[in-house]
């Protein structure tokens, strides 16, 4: 399962991207590409199923997600909490994001689960303070200098919701990868729209956003924003998030 910066944002043409056949826009501080100002509080819930190569589908998780708006030190933030449960609703893990509402630049990410894993990442423009009990004896913060301002990919679809939805555009977004211990990039391609039928029998016309991380999202610019997600897994199976 997946674990796994108003500052100004810069729009820089990164040149011709042969993989996609057109230019990629690099999201960097100085141009306001990513906009979260329209995002409102919401509550969402998905059934997560695994679909194997034969097409057999089995429920593996129930995933809840909600966003609140809060003010800290005069700044308006989005406070997002995602809770992961087993199919029989036993709690497994929580992810907590705090990001500036205006531009979705991160302030803090936290993760905790029933195995005792604790991870806190505090973002401060050009550095991080990371506390991670999975790879150190103490929980003292490790200060990591950054070569550029980064986003928090743990926001997943809610980060991509802030992009302009112009079909054919491609965006390259820098983020901190805790697993790689370095800055990584998610490449998001804006595709066309598709009608998604939810598990409560509602049809929603959503924008398809594909990424270089095996994740494909169907998103809209109004709550609850994230309609459906697919994750291609290394073993050839697919994880499918369907709205409940």
C-alpha cells in the first residue's frame, strides 16, 4: 500500500519531453501554478479493492478522508486526515497533512499506525525536520537541507486538484521522498474527462490525471474532489479506490 510551497511558484519550460511528445511544465517557486484557494472542507470514503490479472476483485481496505480549514499564526491551512481500515473496519493507519490553503505548500506531514510506526516531517522552505522511528534509535529530529522548495506527495490527488485542468498539459512537481531520502518528482499528465460511476450509483464526470508513479486519478474541482484512483502494482494487479 502506498506510503509508502504565498511563496511564488515558477513556471519553467523544461524542454521537449520525448516520453510524452510535448513540453513539460516544471512547477517551481515563482508562478502560482498550483492553487488550493477554492478547496472547501469535505468528507470522503472509498472501498479499496485489488483486481488481479484474471480480473478477480477482492476488497482489501476501507479508506476515509476529510479536510478541515484552520488558521495558524495568521496563515490559513488545509488540515487533511486519511484513516486506513481493514475490510472489517479495524483501524490500521493515519496520515495527517497540513498545507497552506492558498498554494498547497506543506507545513507538516505525520503518519502513525498500529505497528508503532511514527513519522513526522516539518517543512520550512529550504529544509526539513524529520522524525522517523523506523530508522533511528531516538525520535530526535534530523535536519535535512533542500536544493529547492518541495511539495508533499502524501497529499496525492488533493495536490493534483490544485493544477490547471487543461487537457494535454504535463507538470513536473518536486517533492521530498522519505523512502529515497532525496527530492523526487511526480509527472502529472492532464487527460480528458470520463464519467465515473460510484459504488452508491452516482455518475460523476471527472478529469483523468495520470502520473509516472503508477497512480491514475479521476478528479473534479468541487468537493469531494477525488472520485476514483487506480494504482498499478509491480505484480500486475491493480488497486482500485471507489467512492462509497
